[in-house]
C-alpha cells in the first residue's frame, strides 16, 4: 500500500519501498545554485529543492541519476538540513561520480538505491570531507554490487 511505501521511505529503507513499488523511488527537480560548499570540499553537488513530494529519511544515499538527455550516472546524495550548516528547509544534494559539466537549471531524476547513514554533525570540515570520501566509496561499492547492466534499470524495474 502507499502507506507502507511512505513508511519505508521515512524509515530509510528505499530497498523496501522499491520492492513494494516494483521500481526504485525517484525524486525529480531542476538543479539550483547553492552555497558551493560541496565544490569547496572537492565534491561538487547538484542541489534540488523538493516541494510537494514525500520526504525520505534525512541522510546519505547511494543513487543513480538520469539527466534530461538520457545519460545515467551513479552518485551519492544527502537529503536533509545539513547539520553542519543548518539549512532552514531540506535539500537534496547529489554528487555524480566521474562527471564534469554544468548542471545548473537541468532536470534530474534521482533514484534512491541504498540508504548509507543518517545525517550527522561533524567536528569540522576535515572530518566532513573524510566522511564524504567514505560515503562515496561505500556508494560506489553498493551500486557496483547491484550490477545494473541497463542504464534504465533503476528507473524501470527492481532486481
């Protein structure tokens, strides 16, 4: 039921939501300018402000992203208020692996594949950067283990 799907997303279980839906749950939006903190840390992000959608659990996710041109990229994303910077409203920040280019204003579909951890506050920027590095490594491993052979896989059907 839709209540079970919402509950799974709120509990940080996108895999359970995907099983119930028959496909990975996606968030969509246009990339907006942010404060460039991710870029300064060496992890540029595409920022999506989400309105009128079910909010998943705050935290870090392994994601698969489809651009408007059909290109698909793996990545890591944080959804929430960023405790280090205390945003007033939740934000989805997506770092695409092995991507270089300008995404401002472009439409993205972000499939939540795995939940890595809840949001947390760090002692400083060095600790935050080390955690983002660890999160990125874990996301790459999880997405590789999923074995997507078709770029559309996370957007169409669950294995």
